[in-house]
């Protein structure tokens, strides 16, 4: 068991949280929840030992292994993917290398009676006892299994990690963590760079791993599926629920309703006593009663109501100008990068107001097809955009197109029209731009902040074909709900590239699956697609057996 005892974190005059304590038990799977800025990532870093608290401590068994996957990695190396992942076993390789060195000395030396010879024997014996008590595993097979589960293919194993994007490097780091088989795994937004199949694989791994896990994630389905306990960080305190995220939301709602009831009752009680004090404070016969009530009010502990995230906002897209019956037609498309074939013989027809999802492993061509539709890359085949099609396109690089000289507020004020102009501050708050953030220049924003700002800007422009490529990567659950509600009411044609099942659920009526150098069309929503995929996978396993 790992204990968190009396943790307090203070920055100047600000207290992030104070005197929080809880225990992490073997096999606990905990969701760490709370609004942005509540201190979730800070708490995770303190448990991981990479950050210190102002007061309090973390206690764990001496041999406990705690592994931490941060939200952002800053690593550089020249190893191959396979060798980098194998670093999870570096301590065992070093131990084996040392044993080999000592055994070589024992076979070449002849001073059998010397103290140094006996010292070598003792060291070899101690190392051997420790080494062979470790579970006998096939290191290469374990590395291969984990890497392929996270979406790598064998051709990637010998490529240097420097060739891979930050998202893929994050997967390598995650592979190293899983291979170490730690007693506690700490994950900060692990699904941001995973496709749907890799997320499902990670879920199964964490559920069946029988090790403790604490996760911060805005992927509601992922959190619900893997966790059995929810710890909420709010107003400098924590609340510990022995339930998953969806059940926690209901319990939290009930808790806040009770707090509100007690608060109103207390305010009524205070008001009545203050009225009594004010009315009789000059009356001699009531002096004792007045003083008694004054003291009682001074000692009264005020009921606090948990902060409610008031950023919720009903966002509505501008009405879509009417387009032709078929906004997008793709015929016999083929795309290669040098010798690498991404996909071939691709056909796709979208009807007006249709909603589709592009899903599949990373690198299989989802974003490539979007770029082809947008005319950003060359390809073989044909793409036709229908009559009067007005495209709104969101990709990760949209953030780089923002005017860096403007403030956050000016960026949105320039495109807002109609009633939404009176709600720009609310809109920015909903997308996590609060307080003085709205006066920041775009040039000083982080990558995630720019992405969110680019998303808001797009939502205010009247379009009838909306293409969103991984729109939820930098959004919290509340903001994702706002975007999802707006997309439900959107009256144009929609293409969503996403790995977020919960976000896609209820938004699309057709799924295009990318894989095996082709594109396969599936009628039905994301849930029916995933159910079918599981059935197909089981049949495939049966055929192989």
C-alpha cells in the first residue's frame, strides 16, 4: 500500500490543496478528476517523485516501483524503437553483464584461496540469487507484444526513435512503463496520441494487469472502462468515491444538492439571528440573548458549496448555407509517399447533411485523405466538391495560421457575429481561457492553447462541410461536451477524424475504416462498428487456432 499523508502545495499566497490524505491499495484503478487548474497533474508528479510538496509526504514499501507517464515528453535519443523499449529491462541487462564479467574472472584466475577470489564468489552468488528469483521472461517477445499492441509494426522496430512524432514517442515511453510491470502506474492523458484500437488494447492491458493505476484523462469511455474509484480534487480538498466516473458524477451531483440545501438552511438561520441581534441590541432585557447569539454566530462553521464549473455554454453553429446533394465524391484515389503506399482504390461519396467518422490506426491515411479533399497534397484519382460547398477545416496545424499579433479576445471578436458577440467571454471560458488569459497575445500561447483558440474561431464561421481532424486532443470533458452538443445541432455535412469513442457516439451514422492499404465503409454508428470489429477479431482468432 502507498500512502499520501497530509500533502499541502502552496505557491506564494495561493494554496493549491491542503492536508490531503488517501491510500493507494494494490489493484486500485483510480481516476483523478477535477477542473483544469485544480492540481491533478501536480498531485501526480508529487506521487511520482518528480515534484515536491510544500508539506506532507508519500510513503511506499522500499521495493515498490512507481512509473509515471507525463503529458509531455522532452526526450531525445538515437536508439531504435525496439532498443529504446528494451530499456525497461536495462537493470536486468546490467546485472547479467556483471555476472558474466565475474564468471569470466573466476574461470581465468588461479588464486583460489585469496580473499578477492572469495569476494567474487560471494558477489556472483548474491547476484545470481537475485537475478534468478525474477520471473523468467522472454524479453524480446514481451517487447514485441507491447509495441504491437500500441500500434507499431515490425518494420518500425529497427527505425530510430528520432524519425517518429511526439505522439509515437509517447507510445514508446508508455511501452517502457508497461514492460517494467510497476506496482503503481501513473498516466497523465495517455489516450491523446492513441488510435481507437490502441486505446482498447491499453484498456484491456490495464484491467488485466492487476497493478494499481492512477489516470488523468478526458476520454470518458476510457476512464469509465478502466477505473473503479474516483478521487476528485476541488477547492483544495479531495473527495474519494469508490465508483467509476459516470457513477461519481451522479454522486457528486447529489452531494452538491445536499450542500446547497444545508447552505440555504444555514443562511436562513444566520439571517434570522442577525435580525434578532439588530432588533434587540439596545434592549437591556435582551442583552444576554443578543450576546449569546453573537458568540454563536462567531463560532459557526460556514457550509461550503463545491465549486460548480460554470463554463458550460450552449454553443450553436451559424446556419449552414445549402450545398449540393453530394458535397464530396472521391473516386479511385491512390496515395503514395515515394515507395510507401498509404491506400489505393479509395471510393467515398458523402450526401448532404451526412455525418461520418474516419477511424483506424495512425498512419493508415485518415489525415491524408482529408488533406487530399482539401487540395493540400497531390494524389492519383479524383476528388469532386459539390455545388456551393463551403469548407470549415480543423487540423492540428490550424493553430499555426492564427495571427500572433492579436490577443485571444481580438481573435474571436473579429469573427463573432450576432448574439454570440455578447457571450465571447463565456465562450472563451468554456474553452479554458479564463481571467487575464483573454488578453494574452497569440504568440505567447502554448500549442494546446492555440489549438483550442483555432477551434473556437472555426465554430463561429458559417460553413456547410465541417472537417475536424482530432478535435478533442486538448479539450477537457466539459469542453468536449459543449463541442459535442454543438455538433449534434449542426445542420451541415460532417467528417470527424477521431479516436475518442465517447465523443463519436451519437454524432455519426457511418464509419470509414482505414487499414490494409484501403478504406472500408461501415453503415451504422460507432458502437455498432466497434461491436462488429470485436466479433471479427474473435473469428480471426478462432481461424488461427
